[in-house]
C-alpha cells in the first residue's frame, strides 16, 4: 500500500510513526502541557515569518510544524481531529459575521 498524501489517515499514521520512532508516549513527548508549549513556540515562529517578511516557503514550513504538532496532540489526547474539524466547520458555517474595526469576524456574538 502506497502513501496517499491527500489522506488525513495517512498523515495521522505518519505522525504516529514519528511518535513511535522517538517513543514520545514514554518520554514526555505526549504530555499535553509540553505540547501546548511547543505549539505556542511554533505559532511564534509563524508570527516571526509574517512580521519579518520571510518567504512563503518558510511560512508554509512553520505552518506545517504547527499542523504536525496538532495532529500529534490529537493522538496524545486521544481525539479524532478530522471529525472535530468537520463538526466545527458545520458550526462555523451557521455563524454570523460582523465587521469589527474594519475586519470581518465570524463568531457567536452573544451580547
Ligand atoms: Mg518551526
């Protein structure tokens, strides 16, 4: 069976095998507080790409770092990120948008 690069399942398998390779489960690599810190670090790198005018390729690489961490966090916390994505998109599609300070915001706007 070849790798289907369009498949979320195959992405998840790839991240799982990365976790297995370094035994993340037994070495702290799946501790959620640690993973949140790593994700915040990657978000900072994404921010730096934009604020320092780095290339689209560098931005894509930092976004991939965050995406890989997100998939791994779903593995660590044992939830189905693909299902969570589709459930959330369904909610988002039902939400209203508002212009706030010149930018669009899609939210629940309870006030
Ligand atoms: Mg990075």
